[in-house]
C-alpha cells in the first residue's frame, strides 16, 4: 500500500470526525491510532483492511484478541482502537464514513457465498417498488433462510419440500405475527429463486400453513385524561423533557408512526403553511398533516431551547454525544412507559403500551367523535379505508353497538323463515 493512499484514508477519517464536530483532543487520539494502523498495513503490504486484519491490529495494540470484529466488549481501550480501525477500513474501501457512538458495522447474517444472490433479490424488491421497510423485512428473511441452508449444508439446486418446514420450525420461539411475516417473505424469495432458475419451481406454493391471531396483543386505548397526566409529569424545563414532551404530544395529536417520528427532518416542517409533510417510511407514500398550534409550539420550544447543536438534520436527536438520530424504535418507544409510570397511569397486562398505541387511541377517538372514515385514513396515512376499518373500527364499541341488530328482530326473522318453509 502506498503512503499516499494511507495518508488520504487518514485524512478522510479526520475530516469526517471534524464534520461530526468531535473535539480536537478526540481527533488527536483517533489520529494516533490511525497512523499506527496505516503503518501496520504498510508493513504487511496491504492496501485494504478486512475484518480479520482489523482484529489482528486490535490485538497488536491492546493484547486482546477478539473472536470477531463485531464482538461486544467492555474494555474501553479495545473500543477506541476498534472505532478507529473500522473507520480506516471504510475509508480505504471508499465507503461513506458515518460517525456515531458505535461505528461497529452491522453484522450481515447472510453467508458470504450467498450474498450476491441475496443482493440481487433485494435489488429486485426495490425494482418492484417495495417500500424500504418491506425491503428490510425481506432482506432479513432471505438472509436468515440462506444462513439456515448454509448451516445444514443444503444446496439451492436440490432444495426440497422438507427443507422449508425445517427452517420454519426453527422460528417457533417467535411471535405468531413475526412467523407469518417471515413465511410471506420466504414465499416471495422462493418465487424469485424459481424465476431465476436457482431453485425448483412450486416451492413457494407448498409452504406449510400458519395460522395466528391477527391481533395477539391489543393496544392500550389511552384516554385524554391519561395522556394529560403523562404530559403533566414531564419536566419541560430540561432539554430532554422538552424533546420528550414534543415527541409524545406530536404522536398523540397527529398519530405519526415511530419510524416517521425518528426520521422527521427539520425541512419537513413548513412553519408558514403550518404543515408537516413526509414520505412514510413504512409505505413510501407521501403524507401531509396540519401542524397544530400546541404541537408546533412544543417543537419550537425544543428546537430553540433544548435541542443540542448538531449537524444532524433530524428534529429529534439523542442527547448524548455525538447527538445523532435515534438508532431504533425501542429507544423512542420506552419514553412513554417511563412517564406513564411516573404519572401512576395503570397499564393493563397484556396490552401494547408503546408510542404506537397513541396512534390507535387517536384513531378510535376520531371514529368515536364521528370523523368520516376517509378522514381517519388520511390522517393515519393509510392507502385505503379498508385498512383503517379492519384494524381500528373494532375498538370503537360505542359505534359498533349502533350497527348491531336487535336480537329479537333476528329471532323473529328466523321464525318467519321457518314458517314459510
């Protein structure tokens, strides 16, 4: 490897660290490790850094040999060297450098020999117009299935009917809804393999049936009083409190999904028109909602007086350095239950009480207040009112009672029918 290449890679990493507003002291510590890594690679005549090379370098610097670059460790020396090594490897490979709290690359569950095939499948899903959330689900299912084949030694060409049930049996510990989604994604993947001539025809249609309750856990239908109590216990003088108040209020009033809440950009808010416009993460469809006054002022209060200075374009960010976006839905969803406990709101066992349950509560409240179903569907971002009615109408027991037939009328009609016969 040439010194110029190594120097350019180190320069890219340093520039990325400065772009992420790391302190010069922190950058200096990174640069020491980066320069050592560059010398380590040059001494071995390498122009790239594989996972194993990174592991070897970490061992040479810390005396600790990891079983895998992805292995979780508590030793801060190992963590520091690993962060720098992973960034350097990415720079040498020409990848985009993402600076966050943990730069350990996500583990790819697909065996290396199957990755080109998996990548072709994912590309076909995108070409068919699948939303990114759907693509991610199908990618995970395909990778998990291919890992199973790799483990059992089965080949694609000789794939048989018995191989597929064996894989599904491995998933028995998952929720029924998860298994059903996995089965659906697997059927799509098998159809792709058959069309590409990589697997026998007809396997997709011979998957074993799987029955599950569509709604294994009912969402908690928050009352307006419960939501008021939760909002009242949030400390709005603190920066985190300002953020959490705005997030919970926005979800309760507009019904945003957690994925859309996490990815909400500052540019999605039109303050003059008082609208919020996004592309939904789950469906890929546009959604425009009115930015209600209380929601708008809560967001303004957070952005002006609580949000840390950061290059991140997301409205809501983590309040720990480097102040980036939330990494997963659970880190957002747990905020509601935290404040519910503080407000002494009793949440029934067996009910889903995360942030998504506020979306259900809004839908039921709108239906109960007589909002037309197309309006409810538009607010929730559903493509069809059928989706809204199938899931949320069943919770509005008051309105369902208005639709119920009188038992005596039913019995009278049955008796008339028997007499006529």
